């Protein structure tokens, strides 16, 4: 009862900025409808009216903890500092978890989806969701809507491509997706400017992606479309899920394709051959390191290939040409991929020049 009341308070829908409504994830339009969902499992001999009253009061107890516009229990007589030890322990435990984690736990009382093993959202899935949000910034997502159903199908394709679920199965339920969209809404000033509130207890990854991509909606659209275009491509399936040592900002599917094209033996051989014919050696295009000169015969024709095309364009590009590849030593290649965003060849050269100049002047 306490956990459900905590959920109802914390995840109250204030999307219109005025009237508090039940969490959208429950798929009901009234508070009594929300209370009644839990009646069979939690009523413990109470009448329906008694149960509604008890759960409403439990919900009210926690309202003082959240900036949801309601004073809660008896016009604020019971404030956060006066919560019972049991009430406070629930809050202290769950405030460290996301709204989706809380929903998953509450759904155990309802059966069904809450019993399924928890799968954390991936960057790929969240990019698809963020692209949708940026095209529907004033839209309050409803799990029962046709649009959210279609979005769930697109996200399901991503989950299947990453091996998180079987093909044709929904990894994320419509109500889970609606909650993620409202997590993004909480960061969006265009959504909140009229007093509306999203859900603020999302995961760190939503905040990171919002900071990274929200100011570039065209780029988000390009990446989202690219991910969907690449699903099922042979080179997207070349690398096992666990083989990804580095993940690009654009997610795992595009990273797979990027790395598979870097490791394409036919392309690599052609690129090395072209460099040998032109320069007579294989030197790193960033730092100039030559494996043959340093290690002798053991280093002959040893060098790595880096795919220089912006990763967001992989879906549009289709095929890789030799001009899309650069020859780099192992160290420079690792530095290019070491952090997000990845460096370009010019970025890596500039960093090396800065360090060398600083060293020489010091």
C-alpha cells in the first residue's frame, strides 16, 4: 500500500500544469480508476470506498516530498520531516531509482509486465524516443494511442537487432515508452514553459542525450533514421554484442557497422595497397608512426584502418569507399575512439600538435 501510494504521488501527471491526473502509465483517466486497479490485491477486507480513501491518504502523505503542486495530507499538516520511519525508508530507497524502475515494481501488484526481467534502455532506443519527442514537443503521450503503439514497434526492432528480445516482441511496453517521453519532457523548456511538468526521476542517460542532441533535431532525426535503416544489414550483425569495446554517441548499432567496415579485410587490403603505391610505406596519418621502420620485418604492412565518415551518415552512405578510410597506428586509433564524441583525424592531429608544442616550450 505504501509503495503504491508513493508511486501515485511521485508519478502524478501534471502535463496540463493545473489538474493532477493519475500516472499515464496506468492507462486510466480518474483517480478512483487508479485506486481500483489495486483493490483486489491490496484491499485486505476493506470496502471499495474504504480502500479508495486509504490509498488516497497514503498518496497524500508523500505529496510534500515532490514538487507536484499539491500540499497533500490535510493541507500540508504532515510534511516531509514528519513522515513515519517506514514512509521515509520507502522514499529514501526509491529516490535512487528511476520512475521506470518504480513502475516495474508497482506492476508486480498487477501481474503481467512487472514480472519480466529488467532490461535497461540502450542509447539506440532512447535516440529513437528522443527523435519522437522532438517532433511532438507539446504532445502528452498516452500509452493507448496509435502513435505510441507505432513507436513501440520501432523501438522493438532496435531491441531485436541488439539481441535483447526476439523479433516481433515488444521489449518496451507503451506505458514504459510514455514514461520515457515524459522524462525527456522534464528537460524541455518548450514543454515546461506553461507550468507543465514531465517526470524528473529518469536515468542519467536521458539527461546525457538531451544535453548532447536536443539542440540538433536534424542530427537526431538523421541518427534515428540511420539506426532503423541499418537494422538487418549484414555488417550490422558481423560483430557480437559483447565485442563492442567503444560505443559511439549514435549508439551500438551504428558502432557495429562502423567497426565492421573498419575491419573489412578486402577494403583494408585495398587501402594499404593504395597507400604503398602512393607513398611507398604505411605510416599513421595522425602521428606518422611506421611499424616497419620501428619493428623491422615483423611490422611490415601492419597498420589499422579507421572509418572517417561521420557515423551518423552510415545509413545514407550504404557502401564504404577507400576515401572513407584512413590508416592509423594502434595508439592513435584507440585515442580517436577513447571517448564520446569520437575524434576526427584532424582532431587527433591537432591534439598531438598541441601536446608537442607544449612539451617543446616547457
